[in-house]
């Protein structure tokens, strides 16, 4: 018989760790090498289509006479090392000052210098109306004078007032053929010379309205179009000019702030205006991006109203087109009054690949960095994509003429994405000479739709040449460009020129047998990221650390998400993070079909207190439209996120009500609320049993054995045991009182299971019809350790001060604590200070020992949260905030991605809590 060695009670679950059967429970595949990596927290520079923006223009000058540009061209100044994408204004008049007379030398010099420094440029190609030259700071003439000169092109125009009417712009009549023809000639000339230049990140489409902002401020909505059809057709024609001209270089479409117009029948809703102003047409160009000029600290950038256009466009397009943003002048009130809010808006609301901070130039660059402090670096760290190789597995011994099989687990720890494919290349490197002896590329490797909150497992197989010499090599990987050169910097160590060492590999005459693991994936949908809605709307507050959430009160309210890509076909476990009263209901539709049936929610614990409910949904790979629809009753209901995890062979679930045979039980207990929508088993008495035949266990080892159940309030302990093929696999196990049949919880044990097909039986050894049993689940267990430095947070602040700025000292502080054994640690000084760690990958469902290296000059208490589930950790008085000890507690985590948070619960004005690191050990 097995002996029960340890029982742990934790909020929401009980775990029993059993011993006695498994002497070799975790024998790894002898041929498989497994390597885990840690995000090194570096700000990555030099990656395509993302990075830190440097604004080279000096206000008050054109490109032709800008002294900052001149200083760069003459070598007096160089682009700062921590500036990646150089934002530069180039107007039509800069390169065609006279009709059909082209001036390229200064732009040529500029592009040469950009390429020499390994930078790229955002070319803001200013082709439409410019501000009034009498307005301070704007001595520009975007279209050249000859365009309107009666003795030259003689294109028609009008003097269009803007702002308060004090100033006016010389505005082309955009639908006139003269403007369209001359514009196309100029754009074609520019593209002929520079399309595909590696020094250009993208070209801004600025060919309509003031500043070229398309439908932004001032008079874009008041241009005298003859009719709505002419407007849409003209704007489409402008888009076509750029689409035809730029075949290689990305174009970014303008998405400046604007509103629906109730007086315009063709644009009186966000969806109609999206079409009327041709945003939908621009979005048909798959390689394009979208950009906005309005991301600052004046409030929450994301607008959940039914009239704001830019936010709606952003949610509609940001899973297909990178988003580029900029704010106001770096030292303006709406930037410096809360630098953290600027960064939070750019990262969490806008999901920007690049956030510009205007008018720094060389002179003010360091001043801006000082003013923004840590938020400058956080912006650069998490803008765009941040591809992280969390795990790699490969056959450790291969043979010439054989194959290399490499399994990878990737995450994207940034907020944006990569719009173009960069295949994966592997290298065998001689460790003595550092010379590459063999390399090959997986051309099917495609990371262009990887988003934050997801993990992607990929299998890359390579044929090895028969002439490959035997020996031991270093195995490297890289993401490469079209020429096969390593091009993407990753946030992991062991780098050599954007190539990353996985470990050693042996080439021998005979290879070991290697079986690649089953692949899985996970994706996440933030509930407030809807692309259409009726009744429901985004709510700015989410107490669990997610930026926003979704509120849907009444029966029939719905939200739609028409841009969701499913990575693999299969059965998915869908988790819904809800705040609700008991028996509210909703359902999920996939492409118009109800995929879940009615989901009745449990009591989440109170208003804005969240818990997770789950369902099983079959999904096919590809693009889908999801829809969340509220059912009865008309009461408050919040949804924070939906997480979809492809079911994995190493985890299998048996519904209690589907035994092959049973004795003395009722298999259809449906009158009680549960969180997975299936019936349960009740009338469980001593001696009753349920048997499940033909259960496939994929591999021998230890498994987390979860029992999902509830009991009548005040019930005595109910007891059972698990048998495998007629043999006891556990000792007698206990189910604690849950406090009521509607309060479901898990009882967890670790058991050993042999590989193969088996018969499992649950035998109730001491029961008295007090239990409703819903399901049992088995998850493979293996060793894993993840340590995170406390200062490597993705966001920090104070829960009571989310939109306030009391100076850089607001929230936590990072300082050197030599006695901690490491360089830096984090001080939590005020109650509700927090640090957040997004996108932490966990490879196995199970219980982890969470250890925290802490110091405190009085006793403290903090919360460690995983996706909102909270665990209290007590810290003793260590004698001083420089005297560190380790405290710990058990936490339960599922396989996949998690957002973790540390929140200080209690302190006083004379004490602080210092955290050096925390570690999760399986």
C-alpha cells in the first residue's frame, strides 16, 4: 500500500503528494536534450519594424535646411545607440522643388548614413496640405508652389481655415485629376529610387488633409466633397498610388484621432466611417501598418465609446497590421505630467510597435531620457515584438545522413508583432574554431502572427549531410532574413551575432532514437479588444492587473472579435475570467455557431472579484470570428479575458459521468451550478465504484491527479482511492468539505502511471451521498525551475494611484542591495505598491513551490497573484531591509502563459519590504 506523505491545503484546492510506487517516475528520454531559457530583460536594439524612436527633425525647419539633419550628414552628430528608427519629415517640395526637376542628393546622403549606422528610418512623406507658414514652428510647404502656380501645373486649391479659424492652409482639391496625377508621378519617383532600401522601416502615407493625417484634426471632415461616393473613391485612389509604387517597403496608413459624424449618413457609425474613409481598403494591403498621433498621458488612450474612430480602427486592425504611434512634444504638459501613463497607453492600450516622442533631436535626447527615467526603457523593452525561446528540445546524438529534430516553445513578450517572416536557421559550430560546419533553414517557420499571451510550439526537422564529420558541436539557432543572415535579436544570453547557442550536440555513426514530443499552443483574447459590440462596452478598471475588462449587463448584449487566428486544429480548453453573481449566463459563438452552449456562472465572490470557468471547444486552424453573447439574467457581469489552450497528449481528462461501468451511483447530477457545463456523479456511498476502460497514458511517469467535486455543507470527510488495472495506485484519499454543492474545488494528488492502455477505477471507501463529483484530470509532471529577478517587471505602480504621477518615486523603487547577493532588488514602500510580470511560461500543470528572497525591518504580508488568483505570503522581521531570508508557499499553475503580480498588503510609514527575486520550483 502507498503511504500518504504530505497534504497541503490552499485556497480552492487540496494537494496530496503520494509516494511508494514510483521509483523512476521522471525518467527523461535518453536521446532528448531539454533546455530552458530566461528572458534577460535587455532592451533589444536593431530589430526590424520595431524599437525605440529617435525624432531627428528640428521644429521650424524643412528637411532641406534642417540643421539637425545637416549635423547628421556631416558627421557632427550620430544617431544615439539607443535610438533605432529615425523619424524624419520629407516633404514633396524637398525632392521636386520644380515641376519634373528632382533633387535627390540630400535624401541619398541621409539614406547612406542611416544604413552605415545600422538604423532604419520612418519616412514621413508629406504630400498634402501644410500648415499656415505664419503659424509659429511650421515654415513648411509640403506640396511645392509650382503645383498651384497658374503658369505651371495650375492644380486647383482652396484656402481652408483650421483650428479656431486664425490660420488656413492651401488645400489641394484632392479629387481633381491634376492633384492625383502629379501626386502619383512624385510618389512613383520617390519609390523608384528608394523602394526596398534596407534603411527604410516604412513610408507614411500622408496625402490627404492637414499634416497628411487623413481624417484627423481640423478640417478633414469638412472638405467639400461633391458626394460620399467621390470621397471614398478618391481616398481609395490615393491608397492605390502608394500600393502600386511601394512593392517592397512597408506603407503605414494614417489613423489620427477623429469621430463619427451624426450628420453624415455614410459615416455616422464607426463601422460605416471605417469604409467611408477607406480604412478598410487600406487594410486589404497585407504588408501595411497603421499609425496614430494621439498617444499621450491626457487620459486612457483606448476609447470604448461608439463615436471615437481611432481606437476602433486600432482594435480592428492590430492583429493584421502593426500599429505605430507618437505623442506630443516630449516636454509638453500632456507628456511630462505622467510619463508612465504615456508608456502604459502605448503598450497596453495601443499595442505599439513604435512610440514616437516628438521634437527631441540630438540636443534634447538625453534630457528626455532623464525626464522619462525607467519608462523610457520600459517603452523600448516591450514595444513591438520580443520573441523569447522559452524551451528547446532536440535529439542529442545524430548521425551523418540522418536528421536533426528540433522542438521549440516560443512566446512573444512584447505588445506588437512582426509583420514579415524571418525563417529559423540552425548551425553546427566547431567549438574550437568557432567556424560553422553545417547550417540549414526551416523555410516554413513563420512567426508573423505571434502575440503576447500566447505560446507556440514548433517542430523543425533538418536533413544532415552524409559527409558531416563526427564529433561534438555547438548548436545555434537564428531568425534570418531573405539573404540568410541572422536578423532578429532575442532576449536570451549565449549570443553570437544574433545567433543563439542551445547547447552541444553529438554527431556519431549511429544516432539515438528520438521521438519528438506532441505539440501544443495557446492564445489569449482580451475581452475588451472587441471589433464590434451591441450593448456591451470596455471598462477601464481591472483589479487583477489586466489593463481593462468588458462589461455586459443585459440579456442579448454581445461583443464580436473578427480577427482571431487559431494556430492549430484540435480540441481547446477555453477559460473565461469572469466576475458575476451566481447563475448569470453567456455563451461563445465561433463563426456564428454556438460552440459552448449556455454557460451558467458561479458566484465569483463579489463585484469585480473574478474567477475562471472553462469549456471544451473544437477549433480548426485559421481565421475565425468569435462572439460572446450574454444570456439571462440582467445583472452585472464582467469578462476580463478568454484563454484557449490546445489539449495536449500529456494531459487527459475523464468526465465522471461517462464510466464504462459503475455500481450504485447516479450519473446525471445536473441541478447544481458548475464551471464546465457537464453533469456530475452523485449518490456516492461506501462501496460504490466507477470504472473507465481503454484509458491511454502517453508515457510512464508521475501525474498530477485532480478530482473536481463539491460537497453538502458540513459534510464529513468523504474517502476514495484510485485503482489502475485492479491494483491500488493510491492510498485512501480524502475530500474535504467545500461548504456547499455550488462551491466546486479540486483535490490534487501526485500518482505514478505506467505508459499504455489501462483501466482506471474510482472506489468510494467511506462516503454517504454527500459528494457531487464532476471530473478527474491527469497531467504529466517533470522537473522545472524558473527564477525571476524582482526588478525584471513588465509594469509597476500602486493600485490606488494608477492614473496619478507623484514623481518617479511613485510605486516601487529599485536600488542596489549588496547583501542580497545580487546587484539590485525592489523596495515596496507603500501599501498597494505592486510589480507585474507578464507572459511567464509554465511547462507543466501542477503545484510549484514559490520562494521569495526578501528583507524587511518589520513583519509584512504581500499577495502573490497568478492571473488574479491570490496567495498570501507572510514575511517576518528580518532585522533590517538589508538582511535577506527566503520565504515560501505552494501555488498551483496550469501549463501555459501566466501574468504574475506581487502586491504589498500592509506596511507602515517607517518600514518597507525589499524583494530580491522569486523562484518557482516543480
